C-alpha cells in the first residue's frame, strides 16, 4: 500500500487526548472512542505537528479517515491534541462508583423533576439513529445551557444532581453518568440556573466520565477520584468548548 501524501485534520467534533502511553480519540458525534497504542500514538503526534498524513502509516491513515476521525484538508496545519493530567498509577482502583450506591431520600417534588429530566434525555437518545445518540445529547445540553441566566449555587446544583440520581435508581432506562449529568443540566435550566457540563477521560484503565460542576469549577456531588479526569468537552460556564 503506498504511503499517504495528502493533508488531513480531525473534524471539529473529534478530540484527541494524549496520555503518553496511549492517545485517545473521541468522536462526539457518534460516541466512538479509539485508543492508539505507543507506536501509533507517536505517528499521530508527528502528523499532528504538520497536518501531513504521510507521517502516518498507510493502514493507520486509511483507518482513521474511514472512521471519520480524520478528514481530508486542503492545506497543512497542526492538529489540536489535549495533554492529559498526569496521575499516579492506580491499576484501576479509582474507578468511579456511579450507580453502585443507593442515593438518599429526596422530596417528592424533586423526585418528579428528576424523573422528568431523565425522561427527556432518554427520549433524545431514543429518537434518531443509535450511532448519533451522543451528538443529540450534547446538542440538547448545549441548548439548555444557552437559556440559563445565572449560575446555580453549590446547594442548588447538588440538590439537582441528587434528585436525578434518586430518580435514576428506579428508572427502567439506562441511567449512568452521561444521562445523570445531562438531566441535571436540564433540571437546573428549567429554572434558568447554570452549571458547567463536563465530559472527560482518565487512564489506567482508559475510561470516560460525565459530571457537572459549579461556576468556580468544583465538581458537584462527585468523589475525589473525579479530579483525575481530564475535561475534554465542557458546555456552559466560562470554559465552554463546543464539539
């Protein structure tokens, strides 16, 4: 197979995160995640400096272009690569315990609100092609965040997260961190209250997590282990990064 000679760039909805020992590509349109091991990761880093796919092997370039993780470009230009936070190896012992601890009691009105917000997220995921469900959730979060007029207080934000988690415990639909965090944004946005929605990645092993944080950057109702995640996409607040 001949070496590729053209130029390329990751589409706007694709993010590259570099952990050193592995480089991870996240497609926020399809939800696809691909990890590049050391040799492939180094080729990607070299290509990212110039935008020339000739630095990639022909097979790797073809795979990334076919998967939509790279797209042809008319001219050379560097690709953005996010350096990940460096943390000590945990060998998987800091996995986030989402969904394993039963939430405490909440008011009936809060439970109904949380149930309604989760139902909206479930409907957004269900209506449309399965391969673009992640993109639909991101767009709904973005639209909800755009309607907010003032930041939620830590107490208001925590109450919303706990209401959603209490509702999710009894929900028949999949309810994990993505659904919980998106529903919390919707629940607060109904009162024009803003939080920052975050989607991030951590290594050892490579794993993804979604959460909300207050205007000052503090994660809401999250364990300390959330701090090891490198935010890749944030919506709302002062550090809004669109896919």
